[in-house]
């Protein structure tokens, strides 16, 4: 396929690299020239701007950090909507709010293009290995058209229907539950440590039975070792996820009382200058409040 890729951070860079290795014709763009240059060395064409990126593309994938950057890239002068050919697909893979995606669905439709929300499950290392979980939602014909890319990017496919907001909601809900899991690990770890238990032994107990799953293994290990620099998602991204969960819940009058706890811990951690550490620093805040340094 002729694919454009925008947003070449840890997750996006891994995804773009997978597409290049599968011999897709990939053009990349990122405001950070070094990020694009690295993909250029792997065989991608490096675009000079978004309009250049869109020329002749069947599919453009965005992996961008927030709604503001996504909407600027899509609707700004020379952006995706102005520059993509009719019939092209914009696959949004970042975690975004329901309002932003609603607006972009309509804007693409008016331009004769299609938006597919295909949010992803997994850390950056799994993106580079093509082992993400993919959650596409959008018109069936558009999803069928981009299957050659989907088959390279992920090992699990959860097709969530024709409404792109289904993928948005499931991703937000998944991140909400993951945030609650990290918070629970931190609380349990603090309790065990206050009674002199070895945190790594508690981790083994936790993950040898009921909680033997990816989230508890990955984040439990980070928390037990206090390896906050092993970043999957930063505290800033985690706080964004909390806000997106609250926004989505407000729109449908769904109470999410647990989100307030880990949101507040992330705000405290960011206030201490820890915005670029892994979002499991919410457990570090639990340790501090439990008298554990």
C-alpha cells in the first residue's frame, strides 16, 4: 500500500518501521527531523510537510499525542483534509477524545475521505515487533481496504463496528482500567512494604496466580524495582488519559469515581517534576504518602 505516517515517537516509530519492513511504500513526516530521518534510513521517503506526505497516499496513519495536535494536523492549512485524495483513509491510532474524533469524522466525510479509528493496545516494544492489539472501527469497506497494513502492525484484531467512536470509547475505557490496576498495585505494594515484605517477592506472589497478566507483570515489575524511567507511557500521557475518561463519562453521565484517585496522584507527580517518567509514578506517590521513601 501507499501509506503516509505522521507522529514518529516511540510507538509511531515502531509502527512505521514495521510497515517499511513489510515493503509498503511509506512516506513519513514528523516535526522532529531526527525522528523522520531515522525512518528515512530504513527506506521511507521523508516528506517536507503534510501536503507532501499526503500526495498519492491511499492511507495516512496518525499517532499523535493529543487532540490539539491531531486537529491542527488534520484541519489546518495544507493539512490532511485539504491534501488527501478523495477516497483516502485517515487511520487515527492515538488516544483521543470522543469530541475531537466526532469533528474529524464529519470533516473527512465532507471532503470525500474516510476516518477509521484504530486505537492500539501495547507498549512501544510490542509495536516494533508487530505484536500490538488493534481495535479498528469505521466503515467496513474502509477497514477491508487497509487490512494489508493492519496485518503487519498487530497480532490481535478487535473489530468494533462501523462507528469510529466505538474504538475511541474502548481505548479510553481500557486505559481507565489499566490506570486503576497500576494504582491498586501501588497500594498493595505500599501495604506489603510497610510490614517489611520484599517488594519483588510480593510481585512474584501477585503475578503467580490470579493477576498473572500483561498489565500486572509489566507494571508490577516497574513498581517493585521502582524503575520509573522504564517508560511505556509518560505521566503526562497518563494524565491525558484520565481527563479523556472523565470527558467521555461526563457525556454519557457515567460515574467513574476511581479515576479521581490516580488522576490526583499523577498531578502530584507531575508537580514534582516527574512528567516524563512512566505513569506508574502514581505508585511512587502512594509510597510517599505511606511514609516509604
